[in-house]
């Protein structure tokens, strides 16, 4: 059971917009700790997509955007492409656990 | 461009110690503050943060693993190391090292390619 809750799967057709939620609590996201998002393509290491809730590292397409509100965060992907098919993880810090925590991951399927 | 590469035995016997090394290339970890985290992922499952080390030597560990984990740094070799004692089958996973960036909440970038460690007799 992950500290941060993500839907196990989401799907969308090419060109569509999808969102992936990450729900936490008052000891992590709700405590003001930032949220990061990672993309893990099949058989590869995770790659940073978003840091500090909404900041994209250089090289990450602006089709990817992040937001945070209250005890939750969201990753939005617009103009869905086949190569976006991957697992996506959110990450934050939990004050009660005194450590970094990840969501359980969401598998994105491009129909 | 900084790259990280994990290395170590792919098979460890139960109750023994898992020892992995993370070699950093494309930059010196001695130049300024440099943080490294270890993260693992059992097959088909999610990510679990193991712990981090600063080049000053200060460490921070996942409380659930703290009693068994030691992370160290060798600046002369541009390497970080992970030791996990008293391993069981539950420790079988792909182990990643990643550069750890301090912020309001730390983030990890880039990641090594990962190394699979199987705990089995």
C-alpha cells in the first residue's frame, strides 16, 4: 500500500488529453511538500518529467504539465502520442515517515 | 552530461549482504554539494526509496530499512555505495542510483540504468 495513491491505469486515444491523479495526506502533499512526476518506459529506468509540482526539466515536451492542490497533485498529458505509453509515478516527502515516498504508479495505455 | 551506472553481484544468498556501487561519470562529485539516492523496484511493482547520502557524508535512510542499510561515498573514485544486510527474497529488485537534487522536496535526475539483484540460494 503506497503512501501516495494513484489510479492503476488510465487510457486515451492519440491526440487526446489524459490526467493522472496522485492523492496524499496532511503529512505529505497537504503539508506543502512538492510533488515530482517520473515516466518509466518499458524496460527502462524512470525519467524525471516534472519537479516542484509544475516545473519541466529541459527537454521535456510542454505536452506534460503538473499541478498541485490541497492534498493532491495531477499530471496532465495533452496531444497523446503512442510513445507516451508508459508507467508514471508521483513522488513527494512524508513528514511522518521522514522520507521520500512514491505513488504506486499508473500505467498509461494509448489506444 | 552526468551519467550514473550501478554495478554489483546479480545474485545474493539469503541472510547475506547486498553490496552495490554507483559510478558517476561526466562530472566530479567533489565539485560542490552532490547528493545520491538509492531506489529499488521489485519486478512488476512500484518504486521504493532506500536512502540518500551527501558528499559531506551525511546520510538519510528509509525508516523501514534503516536498521539494515548503509550508504557511503568514495570521492576519489567518484562512487557511491549501498550495503543492505540480512537480505531475504523480499529484497529481490532492480536497484537504481540517482542524482538527488535538494529542494522543498528532493527529486531524482538522472537515474542509472538499474541493476537486478536476486536473493536466492
